[in-house]
C-alpha cells in the first residue's frame, strides 16, 4: 500500500492505528533525515513525503551528471560522496524488517 505522511494527517491518527505500510523515507529516521526535514519544514510548513525527497534526490543526481559532463569537481556527487559528506543521503538504502 502506498501511504504518505500527509495521508495519515488526512485520515487522522485514530483511523490510521494499526495500518502497516512501507516507505523509503521517514523524516525522523536518523539525524540526517531530521536535519533535512527541518529545513524543508521551515520552507513549506509541512514534513516532506517520500515522493518529495525522491524528486529532490533525482534533481541532485541529474545536476551532478550534468556537472560530470562539463568536467567540474562537482561530479563526485554522482558517486554519492558529496551526498554522504553533506548528510543528504536520505532515501533508505537498507532493508528493514517490520517488528
């Protein structure tokens, strides 16, 4: 089932109790996701959804690819180094088991 945090807000926490779903991003997963989400919240007054983070990630990757073609130092972002160094690696890379 595809569920965003905005869906939970829409139906209410009481109605969503017991709902099981999978997401590639949650704003409170770790320090990097909390820091990025805080900046997003300051600008949009809402926590980001997995889709918004995916778009952000895709834009960063495409920008890095464009830089690589131009031969600049920003090309290291394509390999993920720039993203890891700045704490911007946001989408879940690990497998997690539901408890």
